[in-house]
C-alpha cells in the first residue's frame, strides 16, 4: 500500500501478565482507506484497537497515529488525539437512558462549545446520513439491533474523526442490516476522507468494502493482501478462515492434556 500512513504499528509486543497476545506485529493503515483486521477469537484484534486508542501500552515497539507515538503522549495530548478518533463498540453501546438525539449529540456537547441550534442541525445531519433522522426522539430500547448499530455509527462520526475504529460491527445483524452497515462504513469513510479499521470475523461482507486485509493468528500477522488476493489465497490459515472449514491450522480443541489420562484421573479410578 503506497498511500501515506495515518497509523503505523511497528514491532509491537503485548502480554496480559505472562500470556503473550501480540508478538512483534507490524501493520500500516493508509489515509483514506478501509482496513480489515481478521483472525480467530482471542488473537489480539481488539487489543490492537486499545493500543491505537491509548487504553493499553505496548510492552515494546510503538503505535504511531498521525506521526505521534501514542504511549508517549501525556494526558492532555492523548485526550486531544482521541478527540480525532471515533470508536464503534461491539453491539453499539448506546447510552440506554438517553434518546437517540442525545446519544449522537453527546460528543458534540462534551468536546465542543457549539451552541445547541448548531448541534441540532449536526445531529439531524448525522442521523440522516445513516437513514434514521426520523428516530431522533426514540430511546435505544425502542430500536432494532440494526437500527441501534446505525445510531451508534452516527455517534461515532459525530465529530468527523480522521480515524474510525470498528469492533465487530457486523455481529448479531440480520443479512439486510449487515449489508446496510457495511455500505455505510464504506460510504462514510469516503465522504469524511477518513481511515477506517474494521475488526471482524465476517469475511464475506468485509471483502466487499475494504481495501486491505490483515490476518492475525498466535499473535503474529500470518497473511495480508487486497480482497482479491485474500479470496484466492492458497495459504492454509487464510483458506480455512475464508471458507469456514473445521479442519486446518486452527484446531477445534484448545490445547490440553491427554483426554484418556484426564478420564483415568477421576476419583475412584
């Protein structure tokens, strides 16, 4: 990828206590592109988002966003950087005691001094962009799962961020909502001129909307490429993941001792 990088992840190692999660990973997210990060559960995808957002610090290596090393920023610098990021949490994470309108307005009120009349226009504009301007008076409990995800997306891009991160944006959606959300991710990224990072298990939907894909397994990048390259890859891990096969490099069983020995260890044997 030749475009100028917005996010650079270099030689990053990270572990929870003695359990290594990331082992010297290198990734580049160019400006204006939609990048997918894929891999099995527990491989470190969400950890990467937390490192980019500064919620976690790498054990070694660095994460650089817009030319700044995230873990070297002070509190004020990190707060200012996060002001330029958007995060769509898994299942939306809307504030349940706030209306749709107030959910989308929250960041504008928190991070700007804009008057309410301008905030109103911006909120309605963001909701219109996701097709839900007519829901502004509803509460989150009155929305379907797909609608809630779209409202969360409107809230995520409320301040026109330079970087948008999506943690499993397609989880739990019906086929129609899944396609709608996927198209919105692509359209909003292009309209904002932003960079989007999509952490997902949904291979087929991602292949339609992203520019580049990284596969992570056992804490390292095992494959990367364009959607066309990934679709035709003969690498065993990629082939297993793309086609959802049970047999392959990713085992069904979590590592454990011999099953027969465990049975023989039962009391009374």
